[in-house]
C-alpha cells in the first residue's frame, strides 16, 4: 500500500502483465494513469463520511473528479504527473492538500440566505527536491465549478507547463513562475472558453449514491472478555465514527506490506463485519469502516490469526517508507531497510516512550523525490550517498519539524546527513531532548523552531561525527 493510497504488486514478471491487467479489469480495476504524465489517482481522506470533524463527505467529489479526468483529452499532454487530493477539514492530515498539485478542502458558505457547498481550492503544491506549498486559488469554489475549473487548470498546465526539462515540469513551477494571480487569471479565462459539459454537474444529483451502509447495528463495546493484546490495539487502531456505535478499525501493515494469502484472508473476514467499506491510507495501512464496536474483540482475533493484529497505527512506531532500493531504480538508499530497523527499535521501546513522543510521525524516502513524504514528518529521512575514505557509504539526510497535521501544514528543516547505521541513535537523541526540554504543551514543531537550526544541528552532529 503506497503513500498515495494505491496498491502496488512488486516482482511481477513482464510476461504476466497482460493477464494481470485483464483480470483486474474484469473486477472494475484499472492500472491506467497509475503512472505517466497524467492525472494520477485522486486521493481523499480515508475517514471521509464518518469523521466527527468534517464539513461534509468529500468521497463523491473525489470519485467524480477521478472518473471525469481519467483519459480526458485535456489531461494527456502534461510535461509531468498531476496529483489531486480532497480533504473534509483543514485541521487534520486528511488529504494532505498542501503538498498536492491541486487540493480541495470541504467548505460551506451562506450565499443569498442559502447554505451552499464548495471548496477551499489550492494549486501548485509538491514535494521532491524543490518542495512548494500549495497556494490559495479560491477561498470558496462552488461545487458546481469544481470539475470545470479543474479541466481549465489542466488545459493551462498542458499548454504552458515545461515539457523539455522534466525536473521543472510540475505545475508548482508554472504557478511559481507566473504567480498565483496570473495563473488564476489564465485559468478563469480558459474556463470561459470551455463548452458546457453535463458531466460537470450530473453527479451532484446522485451524491446519495455514495452513502455507505453498515452491515450490523451499531452497538457499544460491552464488558465481555477481551483477548490478550486487545487493549493496546484498541488504544491506537480504533477511531470512533460520527455515527454512534460504529468505529473505524485500522489494520496495521508494517512497511505497507501485505501478502496475497493475507489479502485473501481479509476478503473472507470482511463480510463478517462490514459491507465492503474498506479503504487504504496515506500511512500505508487499511481501514475497515462501519465496524460495530461490539464486534471489535472478534475482529481483532480474526486479524491476529492471519498475522495482522499489530497495534501502534498512527504512532511513531508506524514508520512510513517508499520502496527505495528494493525495487525503485531511482532509489539511493534502502528506505525500507531503515524503516524496518526503526520500527523494531521503537516497538521495543514503545512501553517506555513518553506520551509526547508516541504521536510523532517518522517517514523515510530512498532519495530526494519524497515518495515517502519525509518533508511532512516530525522526523523525516531521505537517502543520499557520501564518499568516506574512498568508499561509498549510505547516508540519510535528516529532516526535522515537518507537520503532518493541518493537511501537511509545514515542511521539515534539513539539518544534516548521518550514516544509515546511526539513524536510530538520531531518533533517540532528538526525542529525548524534546522530552527533557519542551515547554508545557509545546509541540515538536514549535520546539524545533524555538531551539533553532544551529542547536538542532549539534544534536545530529553527535552522530555525524562518529
């Protein structure tokens, strides 16, 4: 499971791919535009529709956007890929809209005495070697204008975006070069030229079709016997839905990995508890939505039987990583190897970890391209190589103070490169310093900002110099 809520099959023999694609298509799944210079899969908050804090459910809008843009003639001539995300609120990670080429945050506004739906609409975000935060395009884009404005922006990007130099071919560079005001003007001008398309608004009359239904009545967890390990799992892997009696249960997938046998077993388990209401997350896990809380002990036991009962979802132990050198030709360092080491290191220490540390996020990328989203982690790493005494030694650049919340609210600060084997030590030094010296109620981001880059570098330097 990837950091953009996709599923990847690794080590597929090329001769098997036609059969694989046919079998996927037979069950309504396509690999089209999963890669390439096109609009990639449109992502959305995995809690959309059940979140206690959302403005409204963004699921149907994300699905409509994906269906409209998939294979659309106006999205086939980009210089690079184009990523879109939807979020139901501003304050949670949700869709991580700030780091996307285009991001939409649910919003309501009273217009002429009537409450209307729309979006706080952003463009020009992105990570990679040159990260940009998305800029505000419109503080309230009416829902009727979502698809036409997206189409118009795609046309402007296709026409004016860089084509020769791939390193500068993302829309973030076009927005930066033109300025947000000029980019907005050009998109609105393009919007006026578009011929009306019924697909822009047809789906709005069918929003109810995306409403999910539970399999069973929502019943609160009673005092029945709980299996060993259940309480620890319940504390980190369960989210109480807006709908009383129902929860979202997270299936922790270390490194995002799940075997074919485990997937088949989950497919057998699912109908016992939910109606196909399962989603992937940007933290490389699976979530089962609409689970009756009373069923959680049995659900947990079923997960344990197939080796998927690990706790610590959404904690510092739940390390995110891209494929790195395992399968990626751009990988410089073994991001998965480091993530596995950190997960083991932190799992062993989890009982002793201070509460202020448990909620931190660690993300690892095998290179500067940030597929592991290291920029938005409290503690992030990306692979580089260094020559030491004539030998190439794998290192990781350390990034501190990124913000996962607030839809990727801030990017981390690069503070130094450390040999791979020293990274667990860096994590310990940084978190121990935070626990010792943080002020009351001070977040990790505020702590890093307060002590300053120079002081942070001295912490990392302790490991650099060895």
